[in-house]
C-alpha cells in the first residue's frame, strides 16, 4: 500500500485543526452547561426582580397601583422591541459573543434600574431587560450545537433551563435579605454584579463549531468558491446559503413558514397562560377560589418547586418520545388541569394539588420547546427562527394580562376570565404544535441537509 504523501497528511492535519472540526470535550460541555445555567439564573434574577420590587418602587415614587402596573406594561412592550434584534445577533456574530452581549445588556439594565429617577427612565431602562430574558434563546441555539449527538441532551438542557425557578426563588430570597439593608436601588446593583461574574466566565466558552462552519461556507461563497462552499456544507450537514434563505426571508420561506407561524403562536398563547397562572397566580387563587393571600404566597413557593421538577421531567420525557410530542401533550394536560381546578370544589387540598399539576404541565414543557426550537430550524437561520418565535412571549404576556382586565371590567368572574385568558390559550398552544415540524429526536439536526 502506498504511503500517503506529505501534502495529503498536512491537508488532513490542517482540516482537523479548523474550528468547524473542533471536538467539544466532555469538560467543555460541562463548563458550557454550567455557564449557561448561571447566565440564565442571573437573567431571571434581573427580570423577576423588578416585579418583586415594584410595590416598593411604586411607594418610593408615589405611584398608584394603576400607574405601577401601567409602567410594567410599557416596560414589557419595550422588552418585546429589544428582543427583536437578538436573532440577528445570534446568526451574525455567533452564539458565544451574543451570549456575552446579552448578559452585558442584563447587567446594564440591572445597574441603571438602581439609578432611575422616574417613570419614563424606568420604562426605558427596564426595556433593556429584554436582552436578559432572551438569553434562553441563545442557550437553546448554542447548547443544541454544543451537545450535538450527546446522549440525553434534552435532559441536560432541562437542567440548564431549570434556572428559571432557581432565579425566581433567588430574587425573592435575596430581596427579603437585602431590601432592609441596601434598599431597592442597592438590590439592583447586586443583580448587576451577578451578571458581571457571568461575563467573566463566558469569555472562556468555546464557540459553536456549527457557527464556525456556517461562516466559512459564507466566506467561500463570497470569494467565488461555490464548489468549496458546497463541499464544506455537505461535510458539515448544512444547507448552502443562497443569500435568499437567511434572516426573516429564510424562516418564512415556503418550507418553514407554517412551522415558524405555528411555533410563534404556541409561544404567544402559552405565555398568556403564564401571565394568568404564574404571574397573576395569587390574584387568581384569591379571587377565583377564595384562597387567603398568605396561603397563596406558600402556593407560589410550591409552584417554583414544582416548576423545577417539571423542567427536568419534560426534558427526560422529550429524550424518549420527542420534544414536539412532549410539548404538545404537556400544554394540553396543563390546560385541562387548570380548568378542573377553576371549576372544581373550593377545597384547599384539591386546589393546591390541581394548581401544582397545572404549573407542572405549564412550566415544564418550556425545557423541551426551547431545545426543540434549536433542532427544528436549519443552522443558518437557527438564531433568527428561535428568536422570531420567542419574541411572541412578551406579546402573549401583554395580551393575557389585558384580556383578564377587560373581562373583569365587563363583569366576567375571575373563574371564567382565567379560563378564557389562560386555560383555553394553553390548550390551543398544545394543538398548534401539530403545525410544527417533525424532528427525529434520535438523530441530530436531521433537517440540515446539504444542498449540492
């Protein structure tokens, strides 16, 4: 057998050293998971801290309850607008750099919140928390590519995504400890410091080899090397960028349009339910079921604990039966459980049990749907596609809160307001999953087919 030439050996060695052929070690996977988890905890900490401190902030500025909730609504609109740019950042600048940029945005939002001088400045500053809440989109895209064919990658991601209840609990706990000492302004400064720690950790993250391959294919095309671009795309199981399948054009192309629209509506309707049963949970329990306010606070603590278990459970089930099926069934069961709770007897044990089941199936599927978004969009529009769907979350929150207010104003009871604004949208979000793409959960990136 002839010995390989030195030029061939050098070529193989050179290709092995290319960033798109980089092997992500178990140690790097573990570190990436840890950093993304801490980044998400810090982001949720910042995002929920404002809601936790809002009554204190309102008292300090002399805002009425109506003005405080209006400011929160305007800030949520700002969050939506800021979130729109995240998909572009992911696909343009890379997963790692975007994660760092979003954490910086969250740190700025936290720090400046502590020096707000009134309603207008607070709305503008809190709008930048849209960077913080969008950090989960980067996690979904980045970790999907870092994990590649790792066994049980859905469950691994659910551990990262469980940073939501951890961050929410941390915000509530730290507020009770810090508020008497440093006040609400100092509490925001502490949140900013937590984000700075994440930035330092994120600098050591490896960039996604998939993103490196995408950029190299793009470079070769622009250099006129169409054959080389097609060859690398085939080697890396990527679609060749034709220039017309990027950004919004790409995610609304005929082959992706139904999927993108369905997934966006799933986020919108499910976040209507989030607003009703998670954000306004105490109000619903007090007004619809006659639970005392003090007991409703204990139920909220239970909710976060159940949410944590729900994330892990849905991540595990998603690895077994597919994440699309897991989300579909989870949201349907959550909607049904909430209706049973609202129309069932006013017995405390029954209410607590059904509310826990509702939140288990309301919160848990988000661990599966976020990872599903990463694997259901082709790599070249993965960031844009995931973000287009995700930005509908704050829209759903606004609609859910507004619909409850309208229904109560016209004389509808809280029971039926919660069903119409929360339960039925949650059922609908489950049904809308039928319009999304099938993904073989046992294969990795099955839709990233090379185009010759």
